[in-house]
């Protein structure tokens, strides 16, 4: 913006009450020219911030302001970015080309979803990707395999949002509230009108544009919604945690509601209310609410405010010339794009989120159980022709993207065939599974596997003594792509370092899988991965192993 000087200023205030605030100056922590207008909200994860620009670029910066990478989408972008705990960014062009970019700015996979994103994608507990367009929901694995598609009777108007069971909540323009479980099965409730917000508390709370509030019992699909006390002002945004919900209101206040009966636990003034009291003409029609163990944060284009869980206002900020709603990270840093094409960062809190962490950020809030090997009816016999037919049927349905509600059953079946039934109490009564069936089962498991199956596959890889099956297990892990606890990569390192006879095909597969895991997750997994690849590229390894290891290392340096 040559010739235009725009300033994004912030004032910070702290208080333990709603009056008598004491003003203190707050300089920005850092600022960076981003070379374009920021569209949508900045996205924070893995001690970094990512922004989408109107020119089609995605840019990432460290928490200290260091430029990390730039990715060109080569087209106009929808203003929505979601990042996984591994730091993978999920973006979409307005023409429907959906793209995933790893934490070092390299593309992982892309697909055509047929239209622009309606809202940011939502990530499931095991890394599965829920993608909303105007009237459809897609579910992909983290590595880009389609699990299911759900088309709705009307366009989406609200959501999607992850509920407390790892499913998806959304509302349609015809007034239907919809819950999708992780496998695509839908439960639908007809509401009196279209809500503004749906929350899980853990029942479903519907907040309406006129301030009405209703509670839906998800265990009773046919039950009518229960009316709760009305809000004092229309809601703009809300978030829930455990058994309560916090909502930012159009009158400039924030309210905390009981998730059981909708009673007001407390209400307080945000930065919007303060500015209005000081004579500013603030008309907020959009906002965001963050609710975590530290407290409740209300974010809007005009500023932000932080509150303790018992309603004490900690601070508020005023943003001028902001291009949109800012983002607030786990370490107390506020990020905001300015109309002057500059990204600003302020340190507002020293408190940090202390949730359970893995190698890559917060551990998921729940567990789907897809990685648990279940007892199954087919353990008492083994018919080679029947197994072949079943595997072919599963393969066809996977390739067609029709896994859906079969997922848990098929994962259990594939685990059993791959493991040759050794975990079954009747395994001594049946013939040994054919090696081609075991390998095919692992290949299929890779295509529908989630991060929850990685521990089972890592144990399988360690225990298996058939070289080709062991190689297939390594390839399956690489195909899934995610190893959030570093379990599989440690098994690969131990296998390479073990003083044992190593089979060429197994080592090639370990090299390929190691490269795949490192490309997806990047540091810190790649530290161990590089050690594995260096070892496999040594002159004492077979030439084919050396070539594969070197190709993988080169791919990490591109």
C-alpha cells in the first residue's frame, strides 16, 4: 500500500473488577510485513502463526516473528485455515482445490472437493479431517484418503464444530440440527428456527439470533428441545468447556452459562462495551470466543478481552485498523493482521495452557477406539476363498470412499487377517493365513488407518518375523503418515540398529516409511528420521536400500 501509512495500535488494561481499570502502555512484541492483505483469522499452533493472504499465499512465522515459509496456492483462497497438532495447514482454493501443507511449507496432498469451504475444517481426535462445503461434509484420513461423504437436504448455516464425543455438530438453513458421528452416521433434530450457534455442553445447546436458548438431549432423538433462560442480547460467538458455555453478546458483554439449566453464572463487559462507554461507534457483528483452562477470551476486529473462569476481567485490548478477528495462542500472544499489510504480535499473558502434550502439541481430548484389536466372529475359522472375496470387497469400497460406518468392523477384520489370527482364542484351529492376504490387509489398513492404529502397527512390526509382512507393516505406517508420539519411528530406529539379519525389502520399506513420516510431521520426528536414513544410506547397505534412503533424504531437503 504505497503512500498509505496505517497504524494498528493496542492499549492493554488489567483489572480485577469491572471499574477502576488502570491503563498501561503495551508495545507490540514484533511485526512483520506480509506483502498482502490478511484474509480470515491468523491460525496459531506449534509455536507458530500462519496467515492467508488475498494474493493466494500462505505465510508462516515463529512465535518470535521469524519468517518460516511461504506457500503459493496458485489461486484465490477461502479465508479459512486449520492446523493440526503436527503443524499441518489445511487450506482450500475458492474453486474447490483442497490442499494440505506440512509444518515446513511443503504440499502433502490435494483433492477436489467441488466447491469452496463453508467454514474452517475440523480435525477429529485421530487426525481425521472433516471438510464442509455449502451442502456437503467430507471426511478424509490425515494422509488424504476419503472415508465418507454426507450430502444434506439443505445448505449448512452453522458449524461445523467438534462435540464432546469426537463427532460433528452443525445446523442447516431449514432449521435442522445435525450431529454426525466420526463415521458419518447422522442424527437430526428439527428446531423452531435456524440457530446462530450450536455447542456441546455435553448436551447440545442452541443459541438463537433473538437471544433464545434451547437444550437438546442427544440421547433422545425424538425429544423436543427444552427452553432455557433467554440471553440479554443476541449472541455473536460462543465456546463450551465441560459443562458450561461462554458467549460473546451483541451488547458488548460476555456471559457464562450453566450447561445443565442455562442459568447465568456471571456476565461482564468486554472491550466492545468499554469502547462504547467511552463514545466510540463500535458495531460488532462478528467475534470469536476461546475457552480453555486459563479462562475465557473474547476476540473481535476492534480488540480482545481476557477473563478468569470466575468472571474477573484480566485485561482488554483495543485494535485499530485491524483487518479482522485476531488469534490468541497457548502462550499468551495475540496476533492480528493490519490493513497496512503487516502482521502484529503482542505478549498479553504469562500464563500458558498446560494440557497434556505429545511430541506435537496437545493430546486429543478423546479416543475413538479404532486402534484396539477387538474380538470378532470370524476368529473361529479361516476360509481362504472367503477372505479373498472380503478383502476385495473392502478394497473396492475404500477406493470408492465408502468406508463410513464399516470402519471399526473393517479395521478389526484387517488387523486379524494381518496378524494371522494369533490373537484369537481359536487361532490354533485354523490354517495359517496366506501371506498375500496378510500383506493386502496391511495395505488396506493403511488406507483407512488413523493415528490410533500406529501403536498396534508398531508392535506388529517389532514382533513379526516374516520379512515381506514386516516390510508391509512399515509401509502401512508410512501410508498413515502420522506418528504423534514417535512410537513407530523409534521402532524403525531400533530395527535398523539391531544386530540381526536385515532383509533388503524390509529396509527399503523402513526408508520409505521414515521419509513419509518426516514429510508429514517434520521436526522433531525428522531428527530421528534423518538418523535412520543416514544409517540406511551407508555403503554397507545393499545398493537398493542406499538409493531409497538417499531419495527420501533429498525429498526432505527440497
